[in-house]
C-alpha cells in the first residue's frame, strides 16, 4: 500500500491533470502506451465494479482508482469494495477526469487495470462450448458491444483476430459495460492461426456472411461452436470464408439488405445459446 | 419540374451553404422545422436509394436531391434513378453538404423527402404479424438500428411511442440504413393508446424487461406479436409493464447484467421471426 486510504483523505487536495500519476494514466488512452505499460483504463461505475470483482475473485489486478468528489459521493459502495481489494483510491479534479476519459460524458471514476487478454493456449482449449471470433473489427464500440453480448450468452472466450481494435480501448471498455472482465479474451494477429486454434479446441467454426447458402434457422447447434464475424464494412475476407467449417446467413424476411455487426452477432450467438434450452 | 436536369448541368455553379434552398434544407436538421415543413433529410447512398425506391414503388415523395461533385461521380446509377423518379438534382459544394449532415462523415448525397410516418389507424390493423413498439427511446442511433432490425425481421410496422425520438432525425435515418422507408412507421404520443391499438389489431403485446419471470426461450410465437421496448437507461415504465400481455426476459447465461437496447431488440424480434421457420 502507498499511504492512500480507500476513501480520499478529507481535505487532501485532489490530483490535477498535471499531477505525474494522472499524466502517466492519461497516456494509457493511447494503444502503444497501454502495450508498453501493460495497463489500461476502465472508466465508469460498471467497468470499475467489474474490474474490482475480477480482482477479488479471479486474480485480476487493479493498480489504482481515480475518483472525482462527485463520483465518490455517488459510489460509496464501490470505494468500499476497492478498500476490500486493497486498491489505492486517489481523488482527482473534474478536469483530470476529463483527460482520462475517451467518452463524451466522463463519469469521474476510472480504474487503472492490468490488461485482461491472455495467451491463446490458456483461452482456446477443449471444453469450450461457445467462442466469438472478431476478424478485423475496427470500431471499438462495436467490439465492446459484441463482448457484452458474448458474456450475456455465456461465451467462454472472445478472440480479437487480425487487425481488430484493441479491446482495452476506452470506447470498447465503455460499450462492454463490465463484460470485458468476464469471458476470457485473447488477441491473435494471424487469422488462420486463430481458426486453427478453435478447431483444435474442438469447436466448429461458423462464419457469418450475408451471401451464405445456409440460413441461421437451418443450423443445428449440438456441437461446440466458434462464431466468426468480420469487419463492419467489408465482412469476412474470402480466405476466411474458405476456411470456416460453414458460412451462415441471417435470413432477411423484409427489405433490409443486412444488419450491423452488433445486432447480427447478437442474433447468431443467442440463437446458438438458446437452442439446447428452447421450449419446443 | 423546375428546369434542373437529373444530372447537374456541366459548368453550373454548385449551390453553396448560403443558397436559399440549401439554407431551407439545412433547417430540416431541427425537429420543429421538420414538423412545420413536413419534410426531412435522408443522407447517404443507402438512404437515398431507399427513398427513391419508396417514391417509385410505394407512393413516397422525394422533393429534391442534393449532391456534391464527388458523390455524383460515385453514384451515377442513383442519379439515373432520381431522373426516372422525376426528382430534381442540384449540385452542392462540400461545405453545403457538411451543413446538411448530422453525422461526422458527410457522404455528399442528401435527399429532401416527405415525412414517412403515417396515421396509426393505417399502420396498426388486423393482419399485422410482427410489430415493434419503442417507448421513450431517446437515442436516434438506437431507434434507427431497431428500425433496421425490424425491417430485416419482416416487421409490418414500427411504433414510436411516448417521448421517443423523431425517426426523421439524421442520426436515426443513417442508422436505419434505408430501412426507415420499409416498415410502416407511426408515432403515438400516448403509450396506453399505442398498446390498445396493438391489442385491437389482434397483436399479443410482449414487453422486454430484465426482471421478468418468463424467459425468451420459453415463449411460443404462434400468435401475431407486438414487441415493446423501453428507454435505453430506464427500460419500460411500471405502468407499461402492468399493461402488456406478458413481460419477457432475455436469459443471461454469463455474468453480464443486461444487454443494450439494439442487441436486446435484435434477439427478441429475430427469435420471434425465426420461430415458425426453425428446423427442429
């Protein structure tokens, strides 16, 4: 411990945007700095709560919690949880909080956490029932929303493959609403290697594709499955479609040509997750 | 027609942000002006194409098409369709296009259209099989995404009830990716009246609610259904939950507490739409 109590000391001047520890934390809004430090920022009450639970229950690490006066008053229970987890809490000014935020409406509560992604061999292994693979997904909000959907559906893991966005990006963390700390997360630069690792773990690979012959309502879900989704604008590359076990199309019953990535992923992953439990 | 050919006249100076017709169109980025004029802006190739198809096939009205030089070169086929539909096309500067856009990346092609919503009695009537009702939905991007999902699932209608956002908002139009012109759309300020109109049309009303007793995988979908979704932050109000025929919860198989509005709506509406077609 560093001499900080879990509640900001009464009368202690809050850190400003020029305080060295805030300056260091602010650098974590950049991907290269996150990689170098092995740390990222989890902003907002949802994300901070999930980070602290992850630290208390699953061996995750929260290095520090920054909180504005207003947020401290709103989130007393979270600060108590931080104390329980042995996490130093530092008061910051509103302006310092703005600098640590990558979103339009800073929430005034930000945790500095150890990166959550893990080596692929500890994530993709036999026994996994449901895995989500994102290939070249560019928008951090989309990636975060899909991680949240994967968590809700009980996925064992999320793989960020190819040129996909860093899951520790602030907009991704925010969109994941705490779920970044739930499924196991791994990053695999080589897409073919990612698909091979899924197959080796006993997962059938299904690629979502708007022009596939097989429609989602014709697929049986009696095997462990890795769902593979492509870039928002371009979908899955040809070579990936040639590699997956089956390409699957969401049926279009109306006149829309397609769905966006997050809603398409939600439909595919939940149709799969609900199949064995369905009342029919 | 007004003397404009469907392709901008070679050598004609494009309209600027100060040209009266562009100034008048720019006012349509405000809700009150849209209501007064009975017109709205459909920006981007997807939306413009859907607007023109709507005009050619379903009696919709496109009053005018504004296009930058660059967008005109990219979308020659769309300009030909505009000519076929008898829609005047006016060249505009990039700066004028910026002023007509409510999005970060203006696409340089914007149609001035008649509002698409219709009186409720022409929209909610016996024979409808699938309807989506949004109650107090605040974010236009969410509303547009749900309209796109409803279209893809073959919904007959989308009802914007209570304090919901104007579906003609530029961000909603963009997120709907053309689908704003597909399902019938109506706005009903009084939520109880909206639910009564659904019931009178023979629809069973299902309210999505995170704490409902009935889970989605236990629901049978052998009747026409109106899905009712609430505000992003607060969900459905108590009095609405007391009024719907059944409250339904999406099962949470992992540790996420909830899903966002668009992904929740996608899962509910598609589970319903696929049920009668499912291969089991």
